[in-house]
C-alpha cells in the first residue's frame, strides 16, 4: 500500500440542531485486514434509496451552499424523526464499483486483488472504501466499474420481486413508477422469465417507452379511465401482487380496488367479504411523501406492507448467490444502467445539482465518479 495516498475524501451527512449538512471529509487511509478488501471507488450511482440518509427529513427547498458544504433547514417534526442520528457523520452511497488495490490476508480476499468489483457496503461516495470480500461482486472480464456501479440495488430488487411472487403463491405482478431504471429491468426480467406484468406509469412518453421495449400491459395513472384500464390489465394477467415505489397517496388503494374488480368478474365469485384470494401491495419506495390513503373497498383478503431488499435477502439467504450470478452474467443487457450526468464529489454537493437529482425524474440518473 506504499503507493496509495495517506488520506482520502468521502461525503457525509450530519444532522445538528435544526440543520442538515452534507460535506466532504478527509479520512486516514485504512488497511484491509483478514477478508477485507480496499476498493478504489471509480463509480457510484445516486439511487432514490440513497436520499433517505442524504437528506432525511430536511426541507430541501431551502438547501443552499455554505462554502463547499450543502446546508438545509430541518423543522421540528424532522428533528423528532431524526433524533437518533443527531450529530453523527453518516457516510453516503449504498453501492458502487472500482478496482481492488489492497487486500487482507484472508483466503476470500486474496483472489480479489486487482479485480474490478461491485460492492454494496455503504459509504461508497468516497475515493476509497474498505469492505468485506462477501460484499463484493467480481465483474466479468471486459466489464468496467461504470458497467457494475449499479449492480445491487436496482438489479437485485427487480429480481427479488418475482422471487417474492413465487414464494407467496402469486402468479403475476403490478409495478408502479414502471418507466424507472428499475422498472425497465423488471420488464426485461418478466419477459425473459414468462411472468405477466402490469406496468403503471404517469406520462404518455413513459408508456411509449415501455411499449417499445415490448411491455404488453402499460396503464397511465393520469388517464381519466385509469381504474378501468388497470382493472382490465389485472384481469388479463391475474395479478394479485403489487410493488409500489410511490408509497404515498391513493395508488396502492387504487391497485387493490382494481384487483377486487377483476376478481368480481369471475362468475359465482361474489361474497359480502370480497374475493377469497389474498391481494397484496408492498410499498418499497417513497417517491410520494404524502400519507398512504386506503379506501378499503376491496373486501377483507388484502394487505399493505413494507418491502425492503436487505430484509428479503436476509430471510432467504439461499437466493442471494444465485441472483448475484445472474446480475454478473447479464450486466450489460438485462441490468444495464444508463447515466445522464457524471458528478465529482464536489459537484454532488452543489445546490443546483442536488435539486436536480433530488427531483428523481424518470430518465435522469446520476453517477458519482470520486476520482473525476
């Protein structure tokens, strides 16, 4: 490690009294031990799932730069919600990729020396990062760190939706925010695996994009006859499971309504308690931060709950290795990610740029390149 710098830079987020602060800190270069590896981080994506630690409950409309740092006000409710992280400098970035430049003496670490790997270890908005070898996905020859930067959050999440479907006895899926990077991956997966999929978007351009990809069932939540279209699509696929990236509003309730309406089309299926088959909506994102509204017009066999990738993989440890292999094998096809903007660590803290990636617009995806 003699040729490595003695320090490195990393982005952290800190909540103090009434304020959230994102800044770059300098840290001493770590020495990997045992089965640890040291990655020179070359690319790390900004995913919606990163925003929770980045911004928390700060009022980002009021964000501004103070010197090189980004500062945003936090109201009283936000301070109560983030009391547990008060004063802590939390490192940012769930995943990323780069070259392994040093390893410990463990049997799992040594073979990774010099390899380009993807890693999901947190703290990846950093020039260097030490992680355990088990957190790494070695990329195939010819794949770059840019190819592998988004190997975990979106690919594994999209792969685990059909896994959840099979484990819980469903046969088709409804997905919201379906034109997202993750949504496009899910379209490819379901087409390849023969899983019926209903895609919900909110713009005509998004519907056109998915249909050009070959998606069969695409409905636009902005259309006046959205519920009727959704009910037809649910009836055609038999979907009784949905994954909702929006979280807030009444979309989850609309999906359950459509599922109940589709079930009612079966002759002789009427019951005062609604359809017998369980209808489930999982909230896995928070694009809509308003309260989740349920109208409860869909009988008694239904559920709404949270879904989180790490929790699912922890409960099903045998699934992870198989899915990681598929990601590596299909990295530049099924799981290809396309980025609209490359940012240095310093640029990622500029208030005008933060406002852009915090907007989470479909078609825009930002990549942090710590070494420029």
